[in-house]
């Protein structure tokens, strides 16, 4: 018998057991609730309080040991595991024999007294047990667990059952989100919600997902950023707003990119990018202290310090430091292109001045930035929504925060000049004509909002998934997203019409 036949036989045995339960009037799926009075972790850590008391618990059977008149099963609930002490004399012969047919993976409810075995293990002396859900699948083998990354992401529910450390990552993720909200609310920001679907995909340079609205018979886009609706709210009279939600970008996938991801964007009237820098330092320091209890976080072997102030440096100065090319001294696109070619950059003759600087930064600088570093004064060509630096209009009042070679935040003194904004939108439209699929679309209503009047505003976007990776020491973004984007398995996505 080969492995597949053996698995199929084991699966059939489970179904046969279910049929017997049903024929014996013990259908496990008929139960709608079970009263739970205690959890594994609490009973373990507060044993002195629970010793000798009766508890009601529920969870999944994860192991079975023993034979004859006494058995030991492990029960796993949402907090951890506890041992079940099962004795024929206590349960009665019929129930005990029935329990011996239960499988690893079955969900049960139990009642009994808390005690310690002779080996000192906290246990429950079970006098009541009820099968609440019959598991018809086989959990991965105990010692090797579920380790295939692709299968782990597809069957996250099994991953969470078999790998307690995975569950802890997502508990920490929730705490990070709560800490961010506490910090922002404490600074007087109002959390708001804006549309996921829109007529235009704006607020960033990215390729959108396109869908269709049947009732209106129009194309629509999943948002690529939260920015433009939030700035409209600043126009409308809210001084401080933020949104913490999903955005979608139809782009490549790698350890730090997933097509749908979580961002926090905030906008504060009468503030500029330097105010936002100060706030980001305080925010990340606050999160580190709340989550890790320290301002020093170890990520992939590097100790990262979140103690303010963070390093600050202009993009062109960092490029000069690592390449020797001083783009401050270059005023035309042709010379910038020639210098880029000398550096070995993969650029086209029509590549803009600002994009060439960005390519040089991405190639020679980005991965060198280990400690938190604010990279400032991005070229105007790659910053269509940022206010110009009026001391040098080639650049903008913008920063990106880099940690260990990855971008974690992006912020501007927001462009509030409708005439300048319109010109930049039109420039982006021209870029799109030359093949730039990520160029920003022209948004007439946003121009109208700016004409109504946007106060001087500091705006911010933070990638939450990367921040969670950093705080939980995870190498892949897929390890901090419960259900990462996956290509469907062959046949899984087929419908009846496909057959």
C-alpha cells in the first residue's frame, strides 16, 4: 500500500467513526455551544488558585498516550495545552471506550478537577467529556509539524494549530495595531474610514487592481493609497485624521511585498514634514517599548535602536557618499543620464532626472541603511504630491524612513498649491504615455479640493506589515499576514461551469 492509499484509508476510518457517532445518536456537529470556565494557560500559571477546583474547558486533542484503564490526552485551547487524565473508573466503561476512539484533531469539551500528577504535571482529572467536532482530516505528523511554507500559507488554520509560535506573531501584530491607535488617539488624531473602491487609483505611484461596477457600468480601482480622501478631509475642516487599513497594489511579490497590505496614513493641518519626522520617532519608540519593553529590537541578527533622534540625511548626499556623484551639481537630465550610465544603472534615455537619482539611491545606498534613517529631500519628479523645498526647487520636503535596507514610512509637507499640483499631474500623465504604468492619474476633483483650500499639512504613510516583521523578527511578509496572496492550487478555483 502506497502513502496516498494509506492516507485515504485513514481518512475513511474517520468518516466511518462519524457515521457511527451519528447512528448512535451522538452527532458531534449538533452542539451549538459549550460553557468554558477556564483556559490552559491560566490554569497552568495560576495553579495554586485552581488546585482542587472543578473546571470546564474545551479545545482540540493534540496527543494520546496510555492504554488499559488510564489514558493521557493533551487538550489545546486558544492559550496553550493542558493534560487530560482519563480513567475508566471515573468516566464509566462505555464513555471511556468511546473516548478511546477519538482522534487527534477532534474538538472536545471536558469537565473535571485540577490536580498535579506524581510527575508534577498540571492536569485535569476528567469526569465529563463530550465530542463537539469530529475532525475528518489528519493533522501533520507530531514531530515534523507543518513546515512546507507554501502549504503553511494555504492552510493557515493548520499552521496555527501545529505551530504555537505562529499564533504568537499574530497576537503581537494585534498589540502593535492597538499601540499605534493608542499613540495616535493620544495625540488628538481622529480615526476615519475612506473608500476601498474609487474611480481613480491615486495617492501613490503604483499599478492598481481594476474591477467593474455592474450597476454603474464603470471601471473601478482598488485603492493603492489612503492619501487623497484623507487630504480632502483636511480641506473639510478636520485638523488631524488617520486611517489604518488595507491597500492594494498590482505588483510583484517578494519577502517585503504582498499585493494587499496594511498601511497607516495620517494628516495633520498646520504641520510640515519635520513635525511628522518627530512624531514618527516618538511613535516607533512608543511601539517598541509597549511591545518589546525596550527601545532595542533585534531583527535578523542586527540590533536596531529606536531611541530618538534618528539619523537624517538628504537623498543626494547619501548618493554622493556612496557613489561619488554629486547630483546637486547636475542641472540637466542629459548629464544626469550619462552619470547614471557610468554607474551602471539600468535606465532609459528618457528617464527623468529625479528617477535617475532614485535609481542610484536604490542601487548603492538603500541596503546600507541599517539603523533608522530619515532620507529626505526627494527629487520633485518622483514626488508628485509633496511640497517643493523652496530653497532648492529641484527637491521636495519629503522623507522616507529606512531600517535595515527597507522603507518603513513615507511622508511629505503636502503640496497644497493647486496650480503646481495640476502641472505635476499632467507631467505624470505624460509619463504614462511613455510606458510608466505606475504614473499618477489626473484627479480633477482633488484639484478642485485644493482650490477650495488645503491648509499647510504634514502627511505620513507607514507600512504596518514591515513594522510587524521588524518587531517579531520575521523574514517574510507572508509570515505576518494571516492569509497572504497565493496562486490557487490546480483545480481548486474551478467552478461547476468549468467542468
